């Protein structure tokens, strides 16, 4: 089962992700996919709004992992440059912790991802428009997708 949403601009992408962020629970895991510039960090900024994170959320491209405090901790990761060093990052502490984990370029570490997760694929539709595809794996994430006000 898959769900799709078309956002006409950045603000709609942020609002959609915020609606999702409001519903997230401790231990939730989101795998973000999309080309460079597709809006993965923007989507995470919307999730952060829904998690009541204060301050600026930006790309963890060079730091790999950024942690933010909000209603729940937000663990934002970009594994694009991790390569073979994935085991040294201690990802299980994040993946199965008390916060919400968001991993950009998650397919690059497919072998270590939790089997139950929400995959979010972002595609540019020209200018700032985006197609957002949600692929839930596990009952928790199917229910989450069904709760969203599409």
C-alpha cells in the first residue's frame, strides 16, 4: 500500500510534514529518499515543527547526525557520505531510542534499517512543487498514513 500527496510549494511540503510530525511517537523511524534538492531537509523541517522543535533544522550532510529537542527528540541523519563505516556510528541507539529518527538517503544503509518504518520518497515536479510518496512497512505506519488528513 502506498500513499501520495502533491505539494505545490515549499509551504505545502512543510505543512504536510508537520501534520505527520504531530502524530509521531517515540521510536518512529522515517527513511527519506529523493534526488539532490528534492526536499528531504525541508520535509524534515516540517516534521520538526510537528515535534515542536525550537531553532533551525538544517542538513546534517557533513556531520552525519544532528539531534534536536522538542516534544520528542529528533535524530536527523544524512548517510550519503557514510560508506562502509556504518557500523561505527552506533545507529541502533538512535533507531531504537526514545526519539524519532529520520534518515536521508536511507537506501544506502538498507541492511541495517529497522524492518518496520515509513519510507518517504520526494520527487521534484518543477519549481517548488513536490510529489510525496509514503510507503508504510508495518501496522504502526499503515495506521499513521491512514490518520493523515490528505
